[in-house]
């Protein structure tokens, strides 16, 4: 009995330590590869806890191996957009300009009732109030309302409303996103002009640069994040 108690305590602290290193995300915020690793760690911890015939290190060593794997994959998906697409996928636009994208609903195996329920949970009851609904890679739905339906609406103030746009990432960790530049119908010459306006002479200096929902060029330098 004391052996089981000791092994349980050791494995508990090992798993807590491992999960602490993996990050602070809640279960609902985990990427698919992170959820798989979390489930495997729980299974590996349970085996030597239940069966005293299995050496304790037979559970600890695979758990540490999964931790190393998780750190390597996390670093890879931070550095590589291709790896990010493979491991995490990309957001899906379920509602665009107030119209439901039936194809994306089918691709993500979401029925209309589930979508409407999610909208109601976020206090949106009419599709006409929504400009975009985006299914994020973690399974959460982000809603961008039409400008006149935002809190303290311009409509209430009788002001002309200009429609918000989707934020677009242009540079991530020093890498220029050519696809997104093409999406907003801009080129590298335009991007370089934006950088020069801010006394930035190379994209390598940028940790993140994007066009926000108001069409403004926003950036953060790598050295600012240290």
C-alpha cells in the first residue's frame, strides 16, 4: 500500500511539473497535437500507478520524452508557417458578410443548429448582425459583428459606419507572408515603404506586423519582446 502511495505521489508531481512546462492553456484552448500529448501523458502516468510490477522509470521516461517532443513541435510551429498549417490547421470562415458558408460547415462537420447555438451563447440572435464568424484552430468561434451593431454603436450616434476588416498578418518572426500580401492586393514595395516610415530597414527586425481591423499598420520589434 505504501509503495502505491509513494508511486502515486511521485507521478502526480512529475505530471504537474510536465504540464506546467507545457504552458498555461486550458484544455479547451489546446491545439490538436497538444491535446494528444496530454492524453498520452495521463495514460503513461496511470500505468505504473496501477501496476506496481512496472518500474516507475518506465512511466517517467516516456513522459519526459513526450515533453521534449512537445517543446520541439511547439518551436517548429512557431518558426514555420507550413508546420503550423499541418499541425494546427487554419481558421475557417463560417459566416462571411452575413452569409453562412455551407461548404465550410460541411468541411468542419458542424450542423446549422450547433452554429446557431454558439451564436446565441455569444448573445447574437440574428445572422444579419454578424459580419464574420470564424472557427479558430482550437475549436472556438470568434464573432465580428457588423460595425453598427457593436457596443455603443455608431448607428445609435447617427454616425456613418465604416465596416471593419479582418486583421491580416504580414510579417511573423521576421518572415514576410507573401500570400497575405497578395490577399490585400499589396506588394513588398508597399510593405518596405511601411517599414521605412517607422525607421525599420529589414523584416528580420520584426516579430509581428499586421494590418488591424481598421486598416492600420501595426508592428512589434523582436527586441521589444525580450
